[in-house]
């Protein structure tokens, strides 16, 4: 049942290669389940699994995050601030860029391969029990994300950690992470995405996401569309939860462009934090940082005790956002950004204008089939860039030929070139950008495309050039 019948010895004593192989075998087992793009609208299955394991989701207090864009970055900044405060942290984010162990982190590092293999081996019999019970009722066995969530809780309890920062997989109300009761519920901006599963209006999507608000929790939210904020306010009132809103209870006071990112000043719930370096590009990242600070103030002192200045300095300085306006090569500059919906693409365009000074730009674009490709392209069209249209290795990727037709219908065929293989598109873009000073490359449109680009660039040592 565990998938490790052919391994001898203690899984904790595996060498690096064997441990990686064992962790990869766990991933293969997870992939054999229903994918995370088709979640089951249920919590009872995950509840049953954690119940059998002794409720590892209750082993540490939880900060729970949802929203449409910025969840992962905000979660990572929260985790960094908590670690700077001296706490041992657990972090669950989704999706991953290159390896699934990136999703489950302990004290700022991906869970060790040997630990993944060992802990999965320990919990697999209980996962099997739940699978059998579900199938006996005519239901699907635990999905990829349900099983991953159970694994993450087991990892955090095993560590053990002092606090868990938990990013939902999709939505909130019926997301498997919602078996946990977050002391703080954090909302990044809510926009249209995953419409077939979450709702056709921002209000409907906000209603689903508001399901993570638990009785008596502290709710901290970024700027929201009026219809989203109305829902969050209603649910917070109904659950006797406090509500802190960006722009009122906390705010970004100033953000100035700096080498390697920006310098920000933030008014938090309990204090002001002036001239703090933030090594992330994009004004929206300042908003993410302010949201993270407010969330940590809520968690550590009920929103009434300022964070120490050195905690904020260290926490923001240590913040990373892989795949978000990340430079993966220089001379010429190549940037990857995992904008996968129109809201994310608009933020990317604004950041390119503010933080980079490209004379000419080529966008290497690939989009997944369940995304608003036309909306993404219309947002990116404002850059006046050329488009090299391609596709990632995902079986959900829009075929390059079909996507190229869509892009041409928006920006004109003279700005579009189609290359089926991402490797060819990256090399062509790099060659073009290298011909003239001031040219740049941006790879965007899907998280899977960015992950594939990161792996390709890493294999060729572009970041070391």
C-alpha cells in the first residue's frame, strides 16, 4: 500500500539518491489520484484521515490564507516574519514549480526527501483505510490534494512546528485545508478565477473563500472589490470574527524602487515600520508585505502589540517569491512570472513599467486550458511586446498553435511567432534579446510554464552567467 515494498532498511537512513527516489515515488502515488484541478467538494474525507492519525492538524496553531492572487507570496512573507520572531514554522503552499516537496516546508526549507518517504510510509495504511471506506460508499478515494494535505499535517506534527501557515488549494469552504481552524484568516485580492468551480461572480467566489473564517478568528484582508468586501464583512459579523481591512486598519505608506526590489514603509495594526528593504519587485508585493505584517501582528499580539523592528527587517529581507518577477538570467535579462489570470497579468505589466526599463520586450507565453487566455493576452498586449507562443509539458496546456491564433487575434499576427517546444522558444527569445542592448524576455502565462523554464535555465546555468 505504501509504495515502498522494494526498499530495504530504515527509510530515515536512505542516502540522498535513494531518498529522492523514495520521495518521487510518493509523488507518483499522489499523481495516481484525482488531480487538484478537479477537487471534491467535501471535508469529511480529510477529517476522517486526520482523525485516524490523531488529529495532526491540531498540533499547532494555524494562519489560513485564501484569495485569487498573491496567496503564496503573502504566505511566504508571513512564514519569514514568524521565523524571524523565533518560531519554528510549517508552510503549505500550492502549486509547486519544480518538485512537490517545495509545497511542504519546515523552518523555511522544503521537507527533506527522507522525511517525506518515512512519514508517507507511516500514514499510508490510514490513507488506505479512508480510501476503502470512501469506495465502499461509492465515492472517489482521497484526491491528490486531500492526500497531500494530510501528509503536510503529519510532517508538521512530526517536526514539530510552533505555527502552521496554510494556503488553500482552491476556494476555501470545501478545500481540504479547511479541516484546520485558523486563528487568523487572511484574504489576498479576490478576482475571477476557477469560475466553473468557484462561481461566476466575485461575490460568489468570495462566499466560497469566506468559508475559512472560523468563529472568533481574526480576519485580515487586502483591498477588495466592494462585492467581495461585503461578503467578508457579513461572514465576519456572523462568526463574531474581527475584521481588519487594508487602507483602514493597516496600509502601505510608501514604496520606492531600489536595487533588487524596493524599500517600503508600512503602517501595521499596532505599529509603523519605516524604510524596510523588500527584495521583491512590484508595488503589489508591498501590499502583500503589509498584509503579512498585519496577519502576524494579529497572530502574535492580537493586533495590539507592534512587531520588533529587527523582526520586520529580518522577516522582509528573508522573503522570497519564486516564479514571481524572478530574474533567471542576465545579459540578456530573462524574467519569469507566474501570472495565470488577467489580474495577475495586469500586475505584471504594471511592475515591468515601474521596475524595469526594457527598450524592447519579447513575451514567451503558455497558458493552461482552464484559464482566461484572452484576458491574459489583452492585459499583456499593453507592453507592446512581441509574443513567442509555446506550451508547457502539462497535459492541460493550450496547444501552441491554438494559443498563437488567439494571441494574433488580439495583437496582430506580425507580433506573434509559434514554437511548440518551450526549449526552442526560450532559446529563440534569448538569441533575439541578445542582439541589441536593452532587450528583455518575460516568460509567463502559467505556473507550469514557469516551472519548466526554471528547470531549463537551471540545467544550463543561466542564473550563474
